[in-house]
C-alpha cells in the first residue's frame, strides 16, 4: 500500500509538472522572469501540499500587473492548475482569486460562466455562505455591465439581507456587497443611497491600496453624491475620510473646497467658489440642474451650524448670512430646518428671533472640534470669573 501511495504521489506531481510546463511554453514569448518564477513556485508548493502558502501566492499573482498584462495566462493557470486542488485550499481565497481571474474575460457572459463554474467546485453549505455571497456580488456587477438591472437588483437586495443576518464576516465580502449596492444606485442616480453604500464600502477597504484612477473616480462620485443628495446634510464623515485627499492637486480639487464650504454652511464662500470655478461647475450637468437645491442645502447647513453655538439669534442675522433678502425668507428657512429634523425650537415673530432647544448631532471636522474647544474654554473662563466674583 505504501508503494502504491508513493507511485500515486509521483504520478500527481508529474501531471502537475506537465500542466505547468504546458502553460509556461504557451506564454513563454510574453512572460517576464518574475512571472515564470512564480508559476514554478505554484507548482512546487502544490507538490509539497503547502495549501495555505499556495493560496497566498495565488492572491499575489492575480493582483500582479505582470500576470494581468498577459491575456489568458491567469485563466489557464486557474482552470488547469488551481481547479483540481480547489477543495484543498481555503474556499474564500479560491473565490477571491476566481473573481479576480474572471476580470480577464472580455465578455461579461464568459466571466459569468467562469464564476458559475467556480461555484460548482465548492460544496455549498451554511459554512460556505461568505463564498457564495462574494460570488453573487461579482455576478451582480456583471449583470449591471450587461444591462440586466433586474438581476443585479435581486442579487443586491438578497446580498444586503444575507449580510445583515451574518456575523464575523470577512471585510472583503462586506466590501463586495456594498460595492454592488453603490454601483447599482450610481446607475439609477440615487445619490443618497449611493453615498451611503459608498461610505460603507470604504469602511471595509484600505483606501491607499485602491488603484489611483479608481480612487480618484470614487472620490469624485461620492463628493458629487454628497452635494446632490437631498437628504445628506452631514459632510463631516466624508471630509474626515482619506478618500477626499485624492481630489487634492487634481482638476477636481474644487469639489473638496465645495464640501468644506457646505459643511460650514457659508453662503458667501459658496458664491465666491461658484464664480471662481464656474467652468468646472458648468461641466457637471447635475450640479447645474440642481443649483437651487444646492443653495437651499448651504443655507440649511448655515442654520444648523450657526445655531450650534448660538441658542438665540435674530432672523435678520440669518437673512444676512444666507443672502435671503428678508426676515420672512429667514423664517421660512428655519421652518424648513425644523421640518428636516435638523433643529428644534421656537420662532418669536414679534421679537424677530429664533430660540433653539436642540440641534441634530453630526460628525465634526477637526476645525469644528477646535472651534468647539475654544467656545468651551471661553465658557469655562467666564464661569471661573463669575465664581471668583462671588
């Protein structure tokens, strides 16, 4: 029996060596030295049955630009070399590699067939929920690319529901679900939902590891969604996220300036930015189309920001800060802020003042925290002076 086992082992190694040599010969004309070395390492690790190390090297290879630049190489390596030993590898790593390899197919239909074939390699069970969810998210992305929005929506909704019912989920799986959700809402111009899904996606990925072009595109999209979303009035979380740093030093740096302006609720600064970056703004049809909404948002945020540190203010003061032109317009703005749930309080029409009892909590930027610290220090100083006088 030991002799039969040894013979079987040698046959397995010989077969894998033949397969890898065939792959190497097929792509030798376009293969860099590092690529060839890694392919040989894959074979060696497989022969030694070092499955964990093999999984790690596979993840490294599929993310390597040198592998990706050789059409068909990764597909052949996966189908001819990885598939036969897939059940011996970490299932989640296998599906991550498979999804990455599927991107080598030029046609969405071929990519779908590849992912479906990978699904059949795995024994679906409750223990494989993460793997199935990851593959379904990839299929949803492909459905969107193919224009099958109904299928993409069904996979997105099922994925979000499944994710809510799961615990201790791998970050990559969470990111895949929210990535599909954000892309679906981007196609349908649901700015509020796109913004929410994109922030959730960013919570599960490392921003500095995202490709530079993708990072900039996402920064632009999520910034525009923040400005255009009718229910988005909290810009602090986005401004504190490193994704917005991708805008700095690019042709879209004006978006970063606009975000900061909105967060402060500064109508005067907003008008200056509109004048300064008129050409860039005019190249964004949605911003032009919703210019009235943008001015309304700035003023609503002005009310929230100003009343954060002043419990009683005059309507005339609000009218001046918001360029509203009249006390009546300021009163209408305050009522809209109350209806939006941004503030609670009362309006004294006779005295022409607003008294606030509650302001909606929101994420503060570093500058806003410093302003709050200054106000607290001033308050503490007044209390100490009062105590000394008594």
